[in-house]
């Protein structure tokens, strides 16, 4: 099942996370399927990595989510930049 805007709203409310952050994750991970998106969110909640996203601590999130390779692939910078892109679109 494809992810639609209503899914972002529902999940955002459930886990107290901004929609632009969710959209940034979906884009960076190349997720198009709702079930895979929900699995990702569940993993982030179970591992308590969601707190880094709530604080917008992109570096700490990248360190836990991607591992030490985030330094080489600039995952934290990509996440912050993509978040800003979606954040400006919602204003």
C-alpha cells in the first residue's frame, strides 16, 4: 500500500514527530510502501532513536541509525537538508 498524506498525519500524531521529519526519512530511505514505513517507525520507537529526531539531533540519530559510516555518507547533513526542504514546503 502506498504512503499517503493521511498516513504522515496519523503517524506524526501518534509518535509526536513533525511531518517534515517523517517525509525526510521516507525520501532518504526510498520508502514507498506503508508497511515498510510503519516497520521503520516501530524500529525507531523500540530502539528509542525517535528521541533524537524529536530533538532534531541529526548527528546523533545518524550515528545510531546508520552507524559510524554516517560520517562518510553525510547522512546527518542529508537528513537536515531534506527536513528543511519539507519544512519550508509546509509553511
